[in-house]
C-alpha cells in the first residue's frame, strides 16, 4: 500500500530532523560529561595536592634515611670534633669545632642523598618505601624520570566508601636542582658550667609535585646528627643563678 505523497514528505522531514539532532545530542552529552569531570577535578584539586605532598614528603624522607643509614660515619661524640686553639690575646686557649671532620661528613652525606634520589627517580625501587596504598610505576620512572606512583582516589579524597576500589590517581615528583646541605649547632645549658651540644646537618630537597591538571613545588627537610655530647667546663667557686646579685652556691676554697 502506497502512502500519500504529503505523508511521505512529513516522514522524510522528521527523519532529517532526527539525523540533525543526533550529532548535537551526542556533542552535548560529551560536553556535559567533560564539564562534570572538570568541575569535580577542580573541587578535589586541593585535596589531591595535599595528599600528594604528604606522600611525597614520606617517600623522599625515607630515601634520605636510607642514604644516611648507608654512610660509613656514625654519630660522633661532640668532644671528638672539638679542638683547643691557643689564644694570642689572653695566653689561654679557645675551643672550636674541627671543621675538617664536619665538612667530610657533610660531603659524604650530600653525595649519598643525591645518589639515592637520582637512583630512585630512575626506577630503583629498593630505595623506596613499600607502602600498602602506594603502587609505583617503574616503567614510567625509567622512561621519563621522576618518582611515579598511584594512589586510589578513595585514599586521596578520604572517602571510606571508595576505599581501595576507586580509580587510581597518578602522582609524579621530580627533584629540582641539587640537594642542599648545611651545618647547624644546638647548644643547651646543662648543670653548672656544662653544655649539651648537638652538631647536625640540615638537608633540604626541593621537589616538583605533578598531579592531573596541577603542579606544586615543595621542600623536604631533614636533620641528621653528626655529633652529640656534653662539654664539661670548670666548676666556678661562686655560682649565681639567673643573673642574680647574690651567689646561689659558694664553694669553699682552701687557702695555702
């Protein structure tokens, strides 16, 4: 049975409208999905970066600790790095740190930390901590450099319902520049005319953290003791506490 000419024309026009509307509908759906993912990503970006920074500090600190543990020099007694130098003015002696020993330990520490970080970025997993919620991508590390690891989105966003089942977020961090080391000393009064002294190396590593659609620079710091101990001074005949005018303790002196 042949349809009337007018009805056939209407069916053809409807078919054309549908064929034109279908691409527009598909493009609209794709744009809405992309906008949804972008909005969710922007909302969760601060959470991603905070989590990535925490994990990066944890991994980098572990690598630094591994490097320190492999060094040959142990923590010294502070008296072993002290030396007396004659004073020309008063005819006495001045006590100071032996910079040769400190510089040698600092140079060794700097080299070890730099080497361990470089090997970790090249895919040496033996220097990296093995954590339950972190999965490393050794292939990407060997090809492009940097420490690359994945974390479930539930861990990064702290959503218990997702847990370890959610999609995994790739996180990469690079060491920016070289490792910076410096010497610090900490001195605290201990007893009468004694001092607790700690000489340590302050290690600073600048890293660049990269997450999807965002990046951030941060600093990883760690302090490594070089020498610890007590420096004993002579006990004075008169001891005044807190700068008072009256002596708190007076030690009797036997006169000849």
